[in-house]
C-alpha cells in the first residue's frame, strides 16, 4: 500500500470537491434561472467531461496549462514554473473533469424547489439573493451533498486526466489509480489488490454516507 | 379621494397595530392563456380599505390579476398604485420589484416553507427587524390566529386549516399595504372558514388596508363582501355590493356563476301591475310562473333564474301559503352531493332542480316516481334579458 499516493489523492479530492461547491453553485444558479436563449450551449459545455475521453480532456488541459498558452505564461510569470506536471495543474484538470458531477445535481435540486415558494418569499420582501440563501439552498441540501460526494468520489478515481496533466511524479502527481496501474505493470498484484480494495471501500462509504444523509429529514413520516 | 400615505421604513413599524389607510388602484391590460385559449385581461378598478371580492369562474383571469398587482408578472401596460404610490406604470416605465412592493399575497397552495417551523415561517418576512422584536411580533400574530401552540411544528406536521392560518399570519405580520388572497378558504370546511374570516375581519379593523379576495364560490361572496368585482373572460362584467351583483344578475354568465341551477327561457303572458307581478310561461308550452314585474311587454321573451335552494317540495298540495306558485310534478331522480340532495322534478314538461337536506328526503319518503308539489316564491324568480 502506497500511503503517499493515498494521501495525495485524498488531498486532491477534498480540495477539488470543496472548490467545486464554490464554483458549482453560481454556475448551477445561472443554469437554473437564466432565460438566455443560448443557455443550452453552456449546459452542453458543462456536461462535456461526462462523455469526453479523459485523455482528450487531459490533452487540452495540458496544452492550456503549457508555457505556450496565455494561462501557462501568466502562471509562469507569477510563480516561475509551469502548471503542467504540478499538483496545482492536477487540481485545475480535476476541477474541469468533475465539474458536471457537482453542477448537475446542484442545478437539478435548485430547479426542483417549488416556484411558489420563491414567489411567496418575494412577496415577503426577500430579494432573489436572500431567497436563494434562505429557501433554495436549504431545500437543496440533498443535491449539494450529492454533488459534493460525487465530485469527491469521481476525483478520487480519475486516471486519464491525471496521467496527461500530471504525469507520474511520486508525492506530487502520483495518485492511487496511477499507483495501481504501476503495480500491475510490474506484476505486483497483491499490492495492487490492496490499494484497489481501499479505493473500493472508500467509494462505497462515501456513497452510502450520501444516501443516508439524503433520507428526507423534514417529512414527519408516512403517517402524516 | 386618494389618500396619500408615507410608507414608513420597515424597521420603524409600530409593534402595536396602528390604523393606516390606503387605496389600491389597478388598471391593467395583459394577455394571458388558460386551457380554453388566450384572453385579454383588461380591468380598471379602485379598492378601498376592507374586503373586495374578485369573483369569477376559473380561467376568468383572477390569478393573473393578482400576480400583476403583486409584481410576480408584468402587465402589458397599465398602472398599479397603492396609497398613491406607483408600483407599476407603463407610461413612466416604472416597475417596482415584487420584493419591494410590501403587498401581502396568500396563494391557494399556501407555499409555506417546508424546512421552517410555523414560527419561522411567520417571522420570515420580518427579516429586517432585530431578533427580539421579530420574535415578539411573530408570537403576537401566532396568538391572534390561535396557532401559538404549533409554533415549533413544520408545515407537514399540522392540519390544512392550521396551515391556512400560518400562511395568513405570515402575510399579515409584515403589515402589508394591501393584501391579496387567492382562494385562501377553498380547501376548508365551513366552521373553520367562518372562524378564519372572523380573524381576518378583526385584523382588518385595526389595519385598514384593501384586501382583494379571490373566489369562485358564491357563498363566500355574501359572507365577506363589502364590494364585489365580477370577472369574466378577463373583463369586469359587474361591480357593486354583493346583493346588487349577485341577487339581480343581468347577464346569464353571472347567473350560472352565482348559483342559479334553474335557468329557463320564458315568455311574458300577462302583466299584473296592481300587484307588482307578471306571469311568464316557461319554455314553449311549459308551466306558468308568477314573477316580479319588470319593464316588459306581453309576448316579450326573457330568462328566469331560480336557485335550487330557494325551492320547496311538498308531498301534499299545500294550502294557505304566501308563495304564488305551486306546481304539481313527479320526482325523476335524486342525487346526493355531500350533505345536499339534489332532486330533479318534472312539472308538466319543465324540469326543476331542487336542493333538500338528507333529513327532508328521509322524513318525506322521497324517491323517484313520487308525486310532489314544487313551491316557488315570486321573489325567488330572477329575470334576465335574453
């Protein structure tokens, strides 16, 4: 068991899923309430990482982070090194890769809030932002938890993007899934099995936590 | 006529109820659709402090009208003003956002916040106040609506009537400048209804604001109305006191709405100016009815409307009645609707719908085929032009 790779992966997943709460909520808000006619294009773009092969996504992220792109040059002038093959680069790649897994549950739960509640809130003197904070967010708790957990679990298991963007640098970009691949490559099956089992158990624990939290807490019960 | 009031900032609102007076002026044009097609809502009215009933069948544009006043929908053009302050004015390109209008709105589905307790729901609109004052005010209102004991329960844990009270309390506690109620009593039984109406009236005595009360139930119109506005197809077809609008309908759409189960085409056959009545023949060769006298010539055609609840049934030919019309007939069928028995009686080719109580059916032993006499008071006959 490679604990260095394990903790690196957990750190990556925590950072990415936390950032996705902050980034995903405004995007989901806009996707839910905007009446822009070309909104569907943004929806499609957000969903792209679901269908795109991770290597394709990883390739473009690598190009975008490299020293020939404006973003890469800006980062280089700021820090003195490129984003590619660093932990920061891995975070950016993973943010894009897991974006739909956060945004889609968020948007679905925002959209499921009964619009009559929003109208009532407006009639009671609350601005749209206040209404969002006091009505939409609390009633979307299930979607927020789901989005957080899915992006966490999804980042935990990513492979293609990590390999393209981060390479395989121990302690910097070598995540568990890459570690498992390495072990299989060197015919070290028992060690691979150990690590794979840990990943499997964590994924199961995360998902069952989500489902247990999402048992609707404020319904009195079926007897009503 | 317009009463100018300066809206006080919400933080400075008095804790105790203080009479304020305002007037709601509404002039709205708006295209809206319902399942039967697309209509033009086109209304202009003023509502003073107190109850104004907006009465009309579903699809008449009642909810669209309230949404426009609340600012939840934009009219195509017109003006909405409360207490002399413009909330919407298409000419001045003015449109105050719904959340800045301070107009209370209770929708038929109540829209209580499911994740908040009754007290938190009521306190919701008081967010600009300090916590201590928010609590005092919302508890006061919970007490006024007799739901103080439910304050820690969530909407899913209380009954329908209690939810209705929470929704009303939540809207009233913010001391709105006008109150819009969209069929708020529709789902309630009669005793709950009348006690809620009592609570509303009490509140309205200390808070003199206009209350627009939407209903399609004729009974509620009489129970509440200071003023009735009758909507049909997006237009105001009648306006006035309940007895003017409801008792003497001029249009048949109104008659159907306000509960005339019996509507007949009729011909005037004789005028009795000396006793203030006239005789009308129903249908082509149906029975004759003595009706109130109106300006009409013998031979002119009109419609007669009679409420099913205004008719009497007798199992023997009654004597010594003041009613002028006693018509022999046969019961065709009986139907039970809730606690009312609706009897269809054939009187020489004219069918009357008569409403009875269950007890009356049982004690008179009524059933299909039974011979009965239908008693119609002259003043239960309402006349309408064709």
